[in-house]
């Protein structure tokens, strides 16, 4: 996982629960990096899962809810540092469709070896978009949070439904986004 | 709530982590910088390699274009030599023929230099040739690199001579040679030059082969022209020979009337003397005034005047007929002599056959019966009357020769309205031909006639004439029974 996500998680935890919370998370997880993160490096995926697990335990949140909340907060942070081409979208569906062709291309320019999720669009109407989320990290709830952050940013009201979920025994994860 | 001390401790730890993170980030950035530097270096090297490859490919492409062009052998050698010289950054280059043949296209003593391009330079050529170690037509499979013995004296810029042979044929080799400085010879460059070896070699051979083919072609054209002339002469000879054969008959035809015209004129001369004597006698009687009717009758009876007048009239008519006969024969011969003119027009085949019969008549008139039952309303054909007359004369004379002891010559016709053709059958009751003879029938110089009688060209010339008239010829012959020629003429649309 790219260092920027850890750096931003640190910021999120400190902003939300204070400096002491991050300290206690580091103490509880005993991570190989020692919690020393920089955005130019890549860290073991297990560290993010360990930190999210610790958050959910300490703050009595379901891990999916923790991922979702962090994702929702993270969107505007990532959007602020994204290259100029990404800022031309004002619609959730338009942005989601452009994720692979525009956003991920820009990410790859900076990190050629980065592992990114893939979307396969299954169905689309004016008000609903259904796609399969494919990633070995299976962070479909983190993805939900990012979509919710996106909706906030473009000022659209949406609901996100996990039609299929690998965490619930399905063979794949399918997400539907409805505009309200 | 945390106490200020605890807060300070947390901040201290956070700062420590931030400092450590910054160090890690800086070290990571240094790694990135080094990677970027190495990547850039690698890219530059790749770019240089690609540019070099591109230059080499351009060289091969252009060299190949030169080989495939219409350039002459010298043009190709000049172009390729100067191009290779530029490619290997040579100071000078040239091509030199080693052959016991002189190939006019390859100029000697020419050399290419960067400064003067192609020019004559005996000294430089001698220098190059002095270092080329080659026996005539020996093929060297790779480029030879030879050091110049006294480089600074001989050519201040060049220290090496590189050269390669291209075998043209068993007796000729062309050497491409270049004077180079120390830096310009690279093994890789020589590999690239090797790549064009086979193509250039075959290009040179092809040009030599083309030259040979052109020479052969010219020889063939000359031979064909000679053959055409000979053929024309042969046709003329055949005509003369046919005329010779006909001459005897024609002479006889003409001699006969001329003979009786001559004796008739002699008789008329005698009559003229008789008339003169009669007139003298009448004149003297008139002068003496003694002439009367009875006396005149007595004189008429004495000189047989009635007979003389009647006979003279007969003789004159016979002579007029005889002269007309001679005139007719001469007219037919005139048609025959114009047979060479190849103008076709709408003609009557019946007239043509009758004219031919008149000319060839002498050969048939004593021992043979001629049955030419052609109707008057036969459709006309497009053709050359003189040439067709020659064909029929030939057929009739041949028929006569096939029936030395006499026989029948039958000429018949058949019109096929559906196929729009007119067929003429010329049949004899002569000796006939076997299958072998029939096969050779139309071959030039083939004859069954005794020496002196035939040239063997008659039917082959006739065949050529008939082919020019789009006439289909069929022959049916049985040994001992006779031969029938069927000539089928297309009728005009």
C-alpha cells in the first residue's frame, strides 16, 4: 500500500480522535515500520489492515465502517493533490467511469508498480451504476467511502449498495451506486 | 484528557517519527534520482543504438534501392561505391575490374573522394591497386582490411585500405576498395556491408546478363531480318521457278498463233503481189481503152480474185483471233506477275480459277480432261486475285504432274450459307500421296518431283498465301486414286 494512504490515515486519526489515539494504535499494533510513514514509499498491506483493526477495536467500530469512514474523509485529500486533468468531473458516474482511464493512469505515472483495483461496469442507467470491484485487498468498503466522499465533493446525494461481497461468501464484489 | 507533559511527550514522539520519515523520504528520493539517472543513461544509449540501427537500415534500404534501380552497371558501381564511402566515412573509394575480358561499361582509373567526388587520379588508383591482393576473378568472401605501407606519405588522412570482391562471372571480378582513417573501421559496419553483398552481387550479375540478353536479342533481330529477306527471296525464286515451268507452255501457246499469223501474213503478201499484178494489167487495159466487163471477169478468173478476197478475209480474222489469244495470255501473265502486291478486294473466285486455267492450260490440254463446273452465281470473296491465281496455277500444275499419263482435273464448289463459307475442291485422278507424304506436303523444300521440275516451295508458299486469306486447307489423298484439295474461303459478312 502506498505511503500516502498511511500518512493520510495518521492525519485522519489525529484530526478525528487526537494525537494520543494514533500513539495508542501504534502501541497496539507494533508495526514493522514503527508507524514512520512517508508518501514516497510503499508499505506492507498488513499494516493498514492492522491499524484499521485497532481503530475498530478501540473505537468500537465495525472494520468495514472504519474503512468506509476513512475512505470518505480521504477522498477530498487525494482529490486536492491529484493532477489537474482529474478536476474536470462534476458527476459521480462520470468520475467512476473515468477512474481507470484517467485517475489510475495518473497514479501509474508516479508509481509504475502500484497495485490498483479494477472496475468492470455491468449496468448503467441515468440513476444507477453497477460495477464489479476487483482487488486482492478486497477493500470494497474503503471504496464505498471514497465514492461517498466523491458524492459530497460534487454535491450529489447517493446510496451505495454491496450487491455481492467477497467478505460475505460471494465469489466477487459488486457495487451499485444509486442517485437519489 | 491528557496532561501538558503527556501532550509534550506525544508531540516529541510525533516529531521524532516525522524526522525519521523525512530521512526515509530523502533517502528514497536519492534512490529515485539515481534510478532516474541510470534510466536516462540507458535511454541515451538505447537512443544511440536505435539511431545507429536506423542509419544502418537507411543505408541498406538505399543501397537496395540502387541495386533494384535501372542504373547501368557503371552507374550502380559509382552510386554504391560513393554511398558506401560515405557510410564508412572513408576518405576515398573506387571500383576496379579484374578480368581477362574488357567490360566496356566499367571505367578504369576513377576514384571518389569527399572533396572532389568522382574524378581521374592515377596516383590514388595505383595506391589502391598496389594494396589489393587478388588474383584474377578470385572471390574473397569477407572484407579485407590492409594497412597502408606509408600512410603519411601516400595519403595523410588514410591509414587503412578495406576492400571486397564481387565475382561477376568465371572471368571477371569487381573490387570495391576504400581508403579509411583509424577511427572509421568498425566490425559492426563491416557486418552491415556484408548484408548487401549477395544483393549487390546478384544486381551486378543481372546487369551483365541483361547486357548479354540485349546482345543476343540484337543478334536475333538481325537473324530474323535476314530470314525475312531470305524468305522474300525464296518466294521470288519460287515465282521465277513457277514462271520457268510455265514458260515452256506459254511459249508454245504464243508460238502457235504467232506461227500461223506469220504464214498467213506470208500468204497475204503473196495475195498482195497478185493484186498488184492484177491492178497493173487493169491499168494498161484502161490506158488502151480496151477494158470492158467481160475482160474484167476474165482477169478476175485468171487471178482467182473471188477466192483471194474471201481467203484474205478469213486469214485476217484468223490473225485477229491469234493476236487476241496472244494478248489474252499476256494479260493473264500480267495478273500473275502482280501477285506480290498484297491488296485484297472483292473478287470472283470463278474468274480467278479460269485465269489460272488459261495460264496453266498448256500443261493439261493434251493428256488431261478439265472439268470446271463452277456456277456463275458463286458469291464473291475478299482476296488478292493475283496471289490466289498463283495458288490455283500451282495446284493445277501439281495435278498435271500427278497425272503424267493423263487423267481428269475436276474443279467443284460448295457454299455453306450457315457457316458463311465457300469451298473449292480441286481433284485429280493422279498417283496420290501416302500419309507420310501428306504430312510433309506443306513443308518448304519438300517435293516429290524429279530434280529440276520443282523447287519444293510451291505448296508452302501457297499455304502462306491461303493463311493470309484465312482459308482452311484440307487434303484427302489415296495412293493410286488421286488427291483432292479442299480450300474453304470465309465469305464477307
